[in-house]
C-alpha cells in the first residue's frame, strides 16, 4: 500500500514539474542565458520550502513511514567538493537540458531522446560508485 502512495506522490510531482515548465528545455536554456527569472524563482521557492521542511523534521523529530526516526546527518564543511560537484552537475544539466527529476518527467511525457540522457546518468552514477573510494571527499 505504501508503494502506491509513493507512486501517487511521484506522479503528482511529475505533473507539477511538467505544468510549471520545470522540465522544459527552453526554460532551462533561458535560465542559463540569464534571460528569465522563471527557473530561479521556482528553484528559490523550492529551496525555501526544503529548508522549512528539514527544520520541521529536525525540531519535531518526525518519523518515516515505517516508524523509524528520520536522522539528517550533518555534512562536512568544504568548498572544493561542492564547487567541483556543482560545476560537473551544472555542465551536465546545461548539456542535457535536464537535471535528474525532469529527465524522468520528460520520459513520461513521451520525449524519447531523453532516454539517452537517462542512460548516461545511470552509467555516470555507476561509474561514480566504482571510483568513489579514490575520490577526495
């Protein structure tokens, strides 16, 4: 039953992303050319909502669907890891025209060439898993 709830939430999220044009290559192109504030406003509001939800989870000691406490571990502070990771992520996003969430939204909307991008993302994730112990984290 819980899997159905997750499927419904994911479907709702996909519809919202599609209708808000967050999965639109043209909106992403406008963002990287600084021609429109649409995506910046969308991501900024998502950031604010995310911060509020994380603070709510931490302060209220919220439990997950199975009754286990949700623990959000503190991350190491460091500029290089976020800068390098952000640059790689941003370049991939700009080249593909989609980040991980919208990739699946576009596939669901019938844009089949995005399957090449999804394959590349899966292979990149697999490759990272192979070499992660050799990387400076």
